[in-house]
C-alpha cells in the first residue's frame, strides 16, 4: 500500500509545477482573482493531503511494531513481569487477554489505515479537479490576451 501512496504523492506534487508556470501573471495585466482562489484551495488540499499521508505513515509504523511484537508472551519470559528473574509465569488468562488486546489494536490500525488511504485518494481526486479548473482558467486567460 505504501508504494501506491508514494506514487500518488509524487504524481500530484509533479503536476502542480507546470500549472504555476502557465498561470504566472503578466506584470501588465491584473491577476484573475479566480486563479488566486483556486491556487489557495489547491494549496490547502495539498497540505491536508500531506497531513493525511503523515498520519498514515505513523499508524503504519505502529501497526508494524505491534505485529513484530506479537510473539507469544510466554516466550518473552520474565521481561513481561518487570524484569524480575524469579517472578512466577504469567497466567494463561492474562496471556490470552493481552493477545486479544494486541489483535484488536492491529485490526483497529488496519481500519484506520484503510480510512486514511481512502481520504488520501479523495483529496487527490479533489486536487485533480482543481488542477483541471486551474489549467482551463489559465488557458482562457492566456487566450484572452
């Protein structure tokens, strides 16, 4: 899933540069306020998309760590008891409860990742629509000169 988001991020970050070059205002003409509004909206969407991507990365790392630590607690030995070497082994019920909690956390992280991925894609679609509007408006402005 990470390569897909990385590709989307690169795709959208590379698409905005040519639009700004086309929409550069001529010093002799007044800038179109619609262009400025679209650029502001595009910037806002880019920032929100970046925040969603960062959240995705953080939750992905939490999930990865949780999965790596999911070895049976009895294998971890005395470390689960605060490092006391001669501590009694953890009870079976405690081990099962902790394993269920860990599984629930992993499942919640997975759901959160799916939601963040969907939001990232939704923002990308909104961004693409704004880019199309911005390109069309820039072309109209250039054609009107």
